[in-house]
C-alpha cells in the first residue's frame, strides 16, 4: 500500500495522466488515435467549449485482454469493443472548476463514443479523475444511456490529501484483485463502481464518529463482531442525566462538523471561513493555560459565530477571530445545557483535549466538499448532507421515539441517501 501511495505521489507531481494510470497498474498499446489540433479533435468529438488549454490527448483504450498482453507496439483503437474504457487527459485553462462544469465535459465526450470515456482533467495545481457509468438502452441495444458521473475532484498534485491517495490506491488494479473477484471487464467496471460508492464512504465515516461519540459519553458500541465498553470522558456541571450528556455531545459533534465544512468555504477575499489556526489538530495540541474547549471552542461557538463582529468581546474582533463571519442560524446559540452563562466551568465541564484531537484527526482523514451530491453528479467526498445524517442517527440513539433506532446488534446504523 505504501509503495502504491509513493508511486501515486510521484505520478501526481508529474501532472501526466499516463503516469497516473501506470501507477494504478493500467496500460494498453491501443493508443493510435492522436489529434494534431483542436479542429481534428472536434471532427471526432464535436464539443463546443473554450476551456481546453491544449489538444485533448487519448492515453489509450483499455480492454480486459490489454491488462495481460505483452507490448507489441502501438495498436489501433477499436470502436467496436464496447467492453472497454477510453482514457483521455485534458488540460484546462482556469485554476478551478465546479463539479458540474467537469461533469458536463465528460458527458459531452461520452455522447460521441461507443464505450465509456474516462477523463483525467488537469487545471492549476489540481487534477480530477472523472468516471461515467453507462448502461444499454432498453429499447435500442446499439445505444447507451449516460448515467452517473463520479469524480475524485481537486487532487492536489503537490500535496495530495491522504483520502485522495487512499481512494486512488483502492482503484489500483493490484488492490482490486486483492479485494474483489476480477475475472472480466464487467467485473473490473463493477469493482470501480463499488470503490467509488459514496454510500460506503459515508457509512464508514458515520461509524467512526459513532465510536467517538460513545468514547465521549460512555456506554457500549458494537464494532464489527465485538462490543466495546467506554467509561466516557465528558463531564458536565451537576448533571448525571444521560440524555442531557448525550444531547450535549451531539450538539458538540454537529457544531464541530459544521465548522469543518466552513473551513472548505472561502470568503470573497479568498480566506477560509474558519481559519486552521483556530480549528485543527495542530491548534488543539498547542500549549495553553486552559483546555481547548474553554479556550477556543466556547468563544468560537458562542462569541464569534453567534455574534456580528461589532457585538463581540474585544479579543474576538481582531486577528484570526475577525476573519470568522457571523452565522444567523441558531446552531451556535448557547443552549441552557451548554452551561455558558458566565459561571466558571473550567473544572466542572470537561471535554478532554485528547478526545478532541482524536475527533479532528478523524476529520482530517477524509476529504470534504461543500457541494451536495446529486443522483447524476457525485464527488467522492463527505458532503453537507452528512451533517443531517449525524444529527438524525445519533439523536435516534438517545430517543428512539424520534426515529428508527440507530443501533444494530453488531454496529452503528446509517441511513444512506436514496
């Protein structure tokens, strides 16, 4: 796994689609469909866009047989081979593109091809691998219906996120052979779809958060075939009611997750809405006189995000705090059981720094996007819908009458989008 990741880092740094596919273990000699200029390209793929920075390059056509064939020199692309991929590399002009813009380009390309066209887009300091799912038309077997476009989007070529390297490594042919029964092109295609299924990603993320939730409040949590018992590190002032403790933990998780999404959104000046200097694993571990919850999270929630700049206490009107916008939504209003009433709770309200470090480390393992996925466009990342799922499922654990219980016999329950 580490070897694959290192090879992927080198391939990404080179910004070549061919190098990336080689690092993933895919190769083919079917390469003889090159275009001298955009006019030639548009004779085959009449796409109307001004975003191409160079002539799109066909890297190769990949069939099942090509995975095992020894090199015999360049071979012609065979448009009659439906069970194959056409891999293109396309360099774009701008430094950033929306998911929808990239999805439109790959759909346009696929309208003029007999087999799935997969595209490696490069732009600025980023690369996106885009995949499309196609199926036979029910009434015309000579045609395909273009279905969902899936993207591993905005992969940094210089400093790739850990989750992007993990996703790409899981798509490598070697890894697919280890984890799936790959004995045909259809099986290969199905394995790609399973690896890129965001429902599995979301379920994994929820289960990690559910374990951390139990670690904070105490109790039992099924993990696989075993049940883990936790004593819980959370301490609240003069409160023994388990429901109050769990509701506090749900609010805390929801607020922190919301702030993490805010970090992915930038202001008109290009600054993150919640600076990493305030919220990150590194910020939790910085030396300070009091714990992170009281020193940073209480003022972040109740003195900054919950108040316009002019209404804040002086320390939160300057430096990184001044970069944080007021959110008029209620999520950051102090609840009576947040115990933010002017009394000192330094020793009576305890959210361990160790637990917060573990939680933010979990967040950092995943890639987040502020664009909600749709049924036809999917970015393989944690999207804002997950925030609602966290509230829904954890609150259902606290009070099963509010929804279907979120616990199964061997683990946490997660309700994926339909």
